[in-house]
C-alpha cells in the first residue's frame, strides 16, 4: 500500500474567491519523484512554483478542479497515464484532514474560542470586536465578528499573516498600501478590506 503521507510536506487552504477555496500542497522530494515516475515519460514537469500541487476545492461534488501539478495544468494535458491522475487524486484526498483546521467557513463563536483546532485571540478596536485566529502552523487569520449575531462567520474580509503578533500589529497600525514592509503578508486573499471600512475601523 502506498504511503501517501510521506509525499506531503505542507498543505494550505486559502480563499480563491468569495465562495471558493483552493488547496496548495508542497511535496517532499519523495513526492516529487513519485509524480515524475507516474508520468512515465509522457510529460516533463518543472517544479517552479511556491507550491507543487494547486487545486480549487469543489464543495458541491466533494472533489477538485483547475488542478495544477508543477507547471502542468491538467485540463490542458489530455494523454497522461491513469496512474498519474490516481496519484494526484490520492495526494489531494490524503491532505483532506487539514481542511477542517484551515478552512474558515462555518466557524461559529464559542466562549472557549477553541473550534476545529483553532485558538482565538480577541482584539477590540473602536468598540468593534476583531477575532485573530492562530493555527497550529502559526499562520494567523484576521476576521470580523458578525454584527447580526454572536456567530463568527466568513465574510470574505480577512488577511493571512505569518504570526498572531504581526496580525495584531496590523490591526493597531494604520493601513498603508504603499508600504509593503509594515508586515509580512504570506498572501493577501482575494478581497481586500475596502478603504472606507479600514478608515471606519482604524480611524
């Protein structure tokens, strides 16, 4: 039986659009070799991106689409070996356990602030509650408490930082889009906070 876990170094889930999430998988050296072997000379793959596998999560069909492996876009590759597609699918499915920890949709407010493996750190700014979410990988996500109720809902407005402290620094400092060195953003996800909302929150 193939040990897929040894092929996976890191998995990240990010927002691709307001309603879609993508999965980014970094492979180990063994994982890259397994992919290259499964191609059986039909194509040559170059590992040129920050991630080795990228795919949009299909919530409705419980699968993936727009899959990229290295520099290969699978929808443009017609005649690849079946074993290659099977391996890619196994790697994506095997990394599924990270989804519950990383995907922010559906998280609700809780007095213990411990849901799906997250620990929460709450900040208050201009009487408005902000939630900073720390994951086990020390990436942090900034989210807004829903005005409608006490539930913490996915609004599309959050940024990903390399640490909780850097997220705090961002909250309590003026946003300056011209200064990229104020904080290290791993990825500014799809929909940034609008300027008027920033002014309202930060003043």
